[in-house]
C-alpha cells in the first residue's frame, strides 16, 4: 500500500510491472498533487452547487425523502473531474449507473437536468401523464448532450434508471456501454465509457458486483474499463482526518477482480480531485477497471426521515460537530488568498438565485411526463411525439431463394481448408437434406430467421451459457477447426456481401449479470435483435431481479421500450425437478391484461394493438416455422416489447416437429393460434371435446388421439401466443365446435404452467357459457418428479383424462 497525504492505494495484487510502476509514479512522486488557482476556484464552485442544492431541497421539502449527499458533497466535483479528464482523453459518451443516494444532485449538477423538472417532482398535486405508472424521483434516469465547459468538447451523458435493488443496474450500464461502443466502431473503449457508483455495503455484499466485474475481460462483453466510485460510509466518522482509512469491503472486491483501489478522504477535496484524475487516466491508459473509494460519513440517516441517533448515538454526536466540507475548503482558499470572502458569498448567492428562479418556474408544471426522463432515446424510430409510425406488421415470410440460400450456408463450411468434427459433418449433411426437401427443423428455422434479418441490416446478438453450440448440441453457430487451435468460423457472417454482423457469444457462468448486460445492450438501439438464452429455462430464476424490476415493468416505469428476447428451454421429459420447467406461470402472472374483460374484437389491427398495449409477449411455439415467424415479427413490428419464448428440448429432433418452406413464404405470418386441421375440423358437429394446449404436449396428445382412434371426436387447438391472449381466434374455435366441451391440457402441474392464466380468459371469451375443464398433472411443490417411471405414469394419467369423454361428468 502506497500513501501520500489523505490517499491510500492498493495494488499489490496486480501482477503487471508496468501498471504497478505507473501507480507508484502517480502517488509516490513528491509534490505531484498540484492545482492551479483556477482549478481550485472551479472546485469550490462545484462544491457550492453540490452543497447548496441539498440545502435548498431541505429548506423547501424538509419532510420529503430525497436521499441527499450530505457528508459526501465532494461526489459531484469528483464525477465532474472524471468526466473532464475522460473528455480530454477523447471520450464523448459517458454512461452512468448509481443508487438513489445523491441521484437528484447528480441529475442537477452533473447531467444538468433542468432544475424546475427536478423540483416539480416534489409537488404532490402534479398529475401523471398517460405514459405509464412512473417511478419515484430518485430512481429516474436521464439522457443529455451538452458542451463540457472544461474541454469545450461535446459530451453525451446518460444516467440509467434503476430500481431500489442496489447494484442491479450495474450490468445494464455495462451492456448499454458495450452496445454504444459497438455501434460507433469503438473497439478499444476510447469514445464511450461507463462510470458506476456504489455504496460500500452493497459493493461488498451484492454478488451482482462480482458478476459484472467478471464480464470486464470477456471478449464480447468487455467495455475496456469502468471507473467505479464507492461512496464509503462504513468508516462512519474518523477522528483522524489526516489519514484516509477505509473499511475492508471495497478492498476485498478489488482484490478479487484485480483492479487497483484508490482510497481518499472526502474531507480533502483536492486529494479527491487528484485521485479522480488518476483514475480517469488509468482507464484511458490501460483500459481496465479502477475503484475510487470516497471515505466519508453520512450526515443524515438512511434517508432524511431516519434518525441515526437511535442506533449510533456517539458517532452522530461527533458527526454533528463537524464543519461541512464546503466551509472547510472555502476557509482554506480564503487563507491561501485564492478567493476572498465576498467572492465566496457571491458564488453562493448566484446558485441560490438559480435555484429560486427554477423553483418559481416549477410551479407552472402541471403534468409529470416520464418521457422527459428517458435514459435511452431512439431518434427516428418513433414519430416526433413518440408514437409508432404505423400499427401494422408486414408478412414475416421470405422468398424461396432466400430460404434455400440460408439453408445451404447453414449446412456447409464457407471457408477453405477448415476441418470440422466428424459428428458435426453428419449434422450439416442432415441439414442439407432437409433444405433439399424444402423443410426446416428448429435449428434451421432459427438460422433462417437470423440470416434473413442480417440481410435486412439488423444486427443480431445471441448470448448465454454455451449458446454457440447450443445446450442440446443443435445450433453449432461457431465451427472449430479440428487441426488448428482456436481457429473458428461463424457461417452466419458469410451469408451476404453487405449484411449486418452476427454476434454469438458464450457468457460467463452468470444469469443475473449476463441478462442485465443483454438488457442494457438492447436499450441502445431498436434495430437489433438481442437474445439471451438460459442453459435451461429454470436458470432464469437467478436473474429474477432483472426480469421483475427491469424487463416486466420497464416501459411502465420509465417509458423505455425494449425488444430483448428470452429463450427459455422448457418441457417435462423425466429429467427431474430442475431443467424441466421455465416457470411459465410466473411470466404469465406478471402480464398486464385483465382476465375478466373481453376486448373489442372488431377493432382494426386488433392483434397489433394488443401487442402495443402489453408489457411483454409470451409464446410457446409448437412448430419450427412459427418460431421462425415470431423471431422475425419481433423486428418487423413498429415498436418493441420484450419477448419470452419457451423453447423446446426433445422437439429439437422430433421427426414431426418440422415445417415446410410453404409455411414460410411471402404472405405467411406468425400464427397466434394453430387450429385443428384434421378430420375433426372437417366435421365439427361430431366433435365431443375441444382440447386447448400449448407447446410440446401437443405431440403427446396427437399420438394418443391416433392410438385411440378419436381423431373425429376430439379437436386439438394450439395456443402459440399465450399473452397477449388471442381472444378473437379462440372465440372462432369455440364457435366452430358448438357441441364440444372445453378442456385445457398441460403437462405441467396444475398450480404451475398456464392453467390459471388461460382458464379465466377462455371463460371470458365465451361469456362464461361453459366450464373449462383441466387435464394435467396434480398440484405439486416441485416442478417435476425425479423418477422416470413416475413421470411416465403422470403423463399417461393426464392423457387418459384428456381423452376420457366421461372424465368430467361427475363435476358437471
């Protein structure tokens, strides 16, 4: 550990000699920490704004929570110094993430959000616009492009909106940063960078911090260094302000991730500024993460309504005796002759006047527009007032020659002298035979959806654990030369001369961090298809925070559309409680539609309007062709919604799970419902039971129906799009079979799966004229049995119920 006044540096765990020598030179050179009088006056002015902003809010709204910066007012000039130095080094876009403490101050004095827009947030009479449910003021984000006054260069600043879940925004910021670097061709992170703010306890205690750090050196995830700023309250108050002493927590994290950590006493603003300059230089020089640990205290409790004396009486007796850092620094500069007292008081009066004038203007604000706080605008995608440019979706089909061309590339090796594995040769040969027969399986359908969008200029990014090969060894989007180490080929990038790039990348063994990263990546542009695939569907539950706090309510809270796609392998196949269920009931329970209200089915573009109004789309495709269509529809829609797809496992190779080219040609679309098309449909008056189902169980049902010779008595309708619920098409299905009783069949347990979502909506569809019976597994605590025999017994039992026409008579 190397020290200079008020600064502690830890870097002994860094094993690069050049980096260690660089750090020593920055902190052990005598007299290196020098500031001009102009720099000192700038620092004082920034401290004035940081301090007086909080004091103004306290005077006007003393009983409101605002999570102020009192005790670490130096954070504002610290951030501005990092931005100044980074701008000087060529950065023109900074993306930031932070918790709630100090957020309003950062918005006001770093991002430069209009003060009246901030002040009006405190008005309890402010009406909400019809843009969504909104969020509290200390969660909101912002996007702003302005001139950096120190470097006189344009700088774009984006503060990402976040929930109360501390550190959850970290990977989102990283993903957005990576995307912005990608789209501007910034392969070394020289133009776009990120800054992450942390509290000390969250920095140490939240595992997502480590997951985010561990992405920093992965090729398809690195953002070439992030400046991490820790607002460290752990020390509380030190009676020896001459020495910056920190809690061990930030140190522990930095050791794990091999990043230097600079501890600095926040009571010494000049030491803070110097450390922040060095941190920005480190990042621009080595393109590595760095941690700035601001050792401070919290003058108030957790928030302004909290009384810290309840639990820390002695500490807070000492804290309340301390002069604010602004007062200390002003007295120092006056004693040095850098400013005089009248100049200092004039600086205070000037900013107070700015606040008062903004406060007066804020009273004219009558409506709170969430769109004014958008952190990721998409210029040109919507109309000027933020509306879709149309409310229709073109056909998602393709011409025969495009399908054949993509299929041929998918079944070949497009580079010379490249030796692939023998087993893979057989897979590619099988693909080629499918293409000759004008047929696709699941892997080919995905290939054709991706390949066609690349032709149309849409960048595609597929990320997750083992996605390059595919968990079930079906995808093989990256070929490996068997004779040359690390030589690879991605055939998808050899489809067209001027195609968009295809990125497919195996992630670290992380769900929370990686899904957050991909969500952030998808925020940057609507003209990209960003997909995250879980290795197995149930693994998404370790990323539940990203799903619950960002993906599901993101548009409602922050008017932020996002088209991310979640691919979640799902299906009961006797593999045990894990790896069976992607928990569809959880996604359906969070859908924002009303099960008891039948929408206007006569509305023009009913299906598109449903999609526009929903918070996300949930599908379970039973055919490769429909999977192809829903992926293409995700981009061809005039707006963006998250798409949740329950993807197959055994169906990947099921001989009946095939689609003809005819169902993928121009004029074809995604089918929200696939109706019965066999003998039962030709003689609907003879049908005794209409079974509704979704996904893989359809193939079990058709096999059983054929074995029982009931193809004329039982019709089977597949609901491919579960949400938004296809009321219109299902009403047509019920009306087609007037004498049939209705039943929902699923392979999941009764308290899981789709039943509780589908039943009330289906009842609403038919005006509750008939019951909707259930054929499926009994309720259970676990998603599936661990015993193969029990699994098969359960399956046969639900099939018996589905085809026993007397099964529900005792319940009538």
